């Protein structure tokens, strides 16, 4: 069921900058104060590390995020996959979890070109190793 929440155009602009312009490494999305629109909460600089990204995911609140995940294949070839994260920690409020879950599709459908989707309920599910395993399976 969709929540009826809209996607702010700034979200799409930020995503295009990440995808095409490589002007940021990641984007963290959240809901506005009235829970009517998905907005950009933070953009990570191109020099940001994966640890910087994880530090921007709150321990007890839901978020969505997009991360430009770079890795190397066994043959030495470099790869990059745009990865979508649904961050819904076990400690977040039930109402927030439900609203984020029902609003995810509006954001996810508007972001064309996502290679992999990650669901995270605690930090062990979004470690670099766990995500690397998932993104590199498709090769």
C-alpha cells in the first residue's frame, strides 16, 4: 500500500548529480516534518568513505539512501554500482517503520538505474563486506 507521500524534485536532482555527474558519493533521504514529502537530508562528498556514509545513518530512525559503491572484480576490473538502502533499525518507532516502508516505492521508482537494493535493520546488515557480497554476486 502506498502512503501518498510525494518525492521532492531535489531528490531527483541530487540523484542525477550522483549518477551522471559523480558530484557526490551518497545521498541520505528522509521525510519532511509533516511526513508529506521525501526530501534530501544529506549528500556525501565524493571523497567520503563508506564509514562516513554509515555514520550518517541514525541508530534509531528510518532512512533511505543511495550509495555509489565501488569495488574490484577478481580479475582486477573496477566496478561501480548504485545501491539503494532501506534503513529501518529495530529500535525505530513502529509508526515510522510503517510510514517509511509504505513510502519507499515512491522514491525507489523515481530513481532509475539502481543496481542493487539493501535492506538494513542493524549495522551488521550494511557492513562494507555484506554489501560487497551482494553487489558483486551479479557479475
